[in-house]
C-alpha cells in the first residue's frame, strides 16, 4: 500500500498524532453538549417549579403534594450530579491530564462505555 505524506501546512498537530487531534475535537464537542444539556435541564427544572407553584389540584398547588416534591428533588439531585461531573471533567482537562482519562472511552453506546469503565474499575482504576 502506498502512503502519501501530508504537507506541513495542511497538517493539524504533530506527525502520527492525528487520532489524538481528532479525539480532542470529539471530546471538546462532548463537553459542549454536556454543558448544553445541563443548562436545558436546569431550565426545565425552573419551569417545573414555577408550574408546580401555579397548578392546583384539590384546591392546593401541586407543589404541596409530596409526590411532586420528590420528583422535583430527584431532578435537582440529577442536575447537581451532572454539574459535578462536568466540572470534574473540565478540571481534569485544565489540570494538564488533557484527555488521557477519557481516551480509552471513545464514541460508542452507553453499554460499551460502561463495560470499559467496569473493566478499568476491576483492574484497580477507581480514580475515574
């Protein structure tokens, strides 16, 4: 098979580092998408809280019903967890780890990503 060299002025990054450059772009996109989803989730929770205070059943706002309160609390906890994970990823990138921790988990289904995480945990890597 014949290979062709890419001219220096057409190359992004160092020679033989094309996959790393490509994954940097994928991972940056993931961070942006995660931040967008987090913002939308927070907006949705704010909308739900406002609606729960206005909507009435049996003469009282639904915000006074325990089941609604539990759903709102669960949503807030999920948002907090997502925000913490996003901040942790950003911190790891800024700390100079670059994308070393997420490199073994490229695009793929959730099941494949969880399997990769489980393998790393079983191999003694609990610092994910």
